[in-house]
C-alpha cells in the first residue's frame, strides 16, 4: 500500500504547482514512510505524487512515479496485483520487454496497459487504486479496484482536477473548495459513512468501487463502471451438490490466501477467534514456518465478553506466535487526536480504535502486511439478523405499493404503539424503496433524525432522503428478490457497507501506522463464484454461514466453528459512562453550537437518553471531530 496524489490542468496557461503537489503527497506520509517522489509532465499541466510503503521489490528501481522506456506512460499506484507474475509471463510471450525492475507489480501494470489499454484492469487480481497518464493520448486514467479495497478521491477545482488517496491530501491545495455537503451530513447519522461518489465536501468526490475515470486535457471527464456486484447477484445459481460446492470453496480460499502471502517483508494475521480470521490463519500457516497473530481485548469489562481466549486457542492450534494486548478508555482518549486526523472522510465505527492498536502492535513487531477477515459475512450470509430482514424484504416486494402507503399513513395517523425500528422499516417500504440498507438494525429513524436538525438545515437539503443511495441497486436486483433475497443483501453490503465503511475502517487503521491490510475473502474470483452459491446453502436450518462452516470443518477446531457469532466490537457504552463520555459530550456540544446544523436541546436529550442508539452518539462524535479538524480552522460562513 501507498499514498498517491496528482493533478491535471485543463487550462494551457495554468501550470501545476510542484510545491502544492509535494505537500499533497507528504500529507499521506504515514501511508508511505519508505519513500516519496513527484514529477511534472506535459508542459507542467500534469503532476503525479507518491508516498511508498515498500512491500514487493524493495529496490529503488521500484520507486514511483514510474514510467515506461520512452516516458510515454507514467503511473502512481497504491495496492497489490497478486497475479502480476502470471501477467508478466504473458507480456513476455507477446513482446520483448526490457524490464527496469526485478519484480515490481507496478511496472507490470504499465506494460499491460501498453498491450491491452485500460482493459488490462480485467486481468488484475488484487486491490488497487492508481493514476495512469498516457502522454501520447494526453489522457489520465483514475482506477479503483472492483470491491473498493483501496480508496481514491478527487476534487474539481478552477480549471483542474486533483486526486489523492485521502481527502486530507486534497485539502492541501488552497484552491480546493471546502463547502460542506449537507445532504451527506444528513445521511451520515443513518449510514455511519458517506456513500460514493459523495463525501462531506460538496466538491470532493470518491471514485466508486469498480469504476474508473477517463480525463482529457480539455476537461472532459467520463466515468465508467467496469465491474458491478449486482451482475453476479442476479446470475443463475450453481446447480452442484453441497459437497462439490464446499470442496470448491475450500480450494478457492486456499488459493486466495496463498497468493496474498506474496511479499518481500513479513506478513501476519489479525485474529479475533471467529471463524473468518481463524480460517485465514489456518490456511496461511499450512506451509509457513512462523506466523505472527495479533488481537486485542478490553480491561475490567462487566457486560462485554472478550474474545481473547478464542484467539489464543486458535493461535496455539496453528502454532502461531501470538501477540495480545488489553485496552481501556484511556487508550481511546489517547487515540482521539489520531482519529480526528483520520476523519477527513469519517467512518463512525468505534472498532477502528482496536484495529489501530492491533496494527500498531504488528508494526512494532516488524510486521508490515496483515491478513484480515472482512468480506466473509457479506459473501456467506454470516449476519444472523439477515434471516428476519430477508422476510421483511420479501413482504416489501409482495405487498402492493398503495397498501404499503396506506398502512404507514394509518400507523402515523392513529399513533400505533410500535417500535422506532418497525416504524422506520414501514416508512422505507411506503416510499417504494428497500427496507434493508446494509445494517442489522435502524440506528436512528428518519423521523427521529429530522428532529435533531434545525429547520433551516432541513429546508436546505430539500426532499433528499437517505434511501436514495440504494435505489439503483434495488432496481437491478428486485426481479430476483423473492427467490434470492440474500443475494440482494450481499449486493447492498458489497456496494456500500464494505467499500465505504468496513474496508475503509481497516485501511485507515492500518495505514495510520504504515501497515498493509489484505482481504482473502474478497478475491474477486471468489466473490463472483460465491455470489452464485444458492441461498439455502448459505443459511441452512437457521444456521448462517453454513457452507463456509462445512468447508472448513477439518481446517479449524469445531469449538470455533460452532461458537455463537459475537463480532469484534468495542465496549463503548461501558466506557461512555466514564471520562470518555465527558470528552465525547463536550466535543459534540461544541460542534452543535458551532455548526448551527442541530437543535441543541434535542441533541442534549439524545446523548443523555439511555435508550438512544450508542452508535449514533459515536457518529455525532466523529462528525464533531471532522468539524474541528477540517472545517472550523478555516471557517467561512459563506461556505457552510
């Protein structure tokens, strides 16, 4: 992993400011502590910047920006192409290439582009975000990988476009407009992140997963979706027996883990003691001499159950060198300044705290690459609440729209005594959209959320509703909803919750300390195949993730396979009652007064109410950190 940045000017008289470009790259120094470089091209109308985290081919020849032999193609690249050696062999059969590097996957991208053009990305297995400048065609390509494992942002300025691996780097350009995207601020409390292509800044966008931008010097910008998970959710399901599918699944998992071992630095495993990370470790350690594993627990908890004992037992089972640590609320408070910096495109998940400390411990033990377990729950229906929500979604499709509207109208009119959760699902249904938004619960209903905001703020966002973000995918999958509802739910999670929430949480936590996170369960070939596994093999007799459990039956201990799913969380509510709560409340109330977006009385009531959703309080806190770090220092009333 690395940090990339750059700029393209649409005005022949407007040159790239190399000092600004260097500042943009250096704003991502933690992403790339092993080296840096910038270059200015095409009569100073194109600039590329890079911060390097050296993982494969540690030589200076593999530094970036990198170009081909005649300097007609230049690239800055963040990520890994795991099958680069296979592609290199294919290139060598087609033409005689004089390679500059011994085994750099970055150079493979350049020569693949020379042969196949931008369609070369269809050959890549890996995680990637890159910018490629084609001097002959005078064209820039910005590309994000299929599942959105790597981030890529861009800002439209006066006569130019800037791009970077994070928003913070884009803000280094004084010309970047910082106007707040109030619709995104509104959505954030429900979704805990901002769906692509939006961010909390109106004129800063993030490239959606599976998309690329084609940019010309005259300012033409074309967005193309080259991979869409909905396609695979709608495909005909596999007709094979359960035994053949579980055998095929294990083979594909072994292959995915194996190719993600490739590195010229030590590789470790994040270990929670659940089925996903345990499978990662077991397959990783099959032919490895020494594997280091890392986990975290929490001190003095009364209501939260630590998973450390499970993690330790799996590490012992696999003969791994295990590293454990115990955190408390003072660790969270010490992390606040780092979290503030990382909240340029905020994510409201407190698990980022523990992930940060686990990544930090890995780095302190000489580990620069870790395998993580994200994606398995989405692919194999690991969330136990999906069964209930799948029934609701099927009813949502079956019941005529007029009847759904009538039911919701009468419930509101006659004040039926139903939960906030039930009322919100009915509201979503009555509006003609899906009831499932990628989470297991309703963190805050639209009605409750609207009470928190001032009328002026609500008037400014007009008729905007948070559910708009899911309508396109819903339309694509609706025809198969009754037959394969779980396919739709996996699709929603992989289009939004994974790339903009879970994967960005891992990216932020790991890259904050210069560690690369790899995701074996999200190999795109495994995902494409896995989406075709019939629903009745994923959830069988109420047993979620059945097919994965069957596949790894003899790979990890039965007590890990059969244990109740708990999830790797944070004892937030227990800590909220102490000094952490005081820090959070002070920050939230300062934000409420300074931004003038919220009704202070309503917010005070909400953060005091024991029945309020804890994650929404955390979301308000993270928003407040974003405001303090990125808006307040340069506040201009005309911009907000």
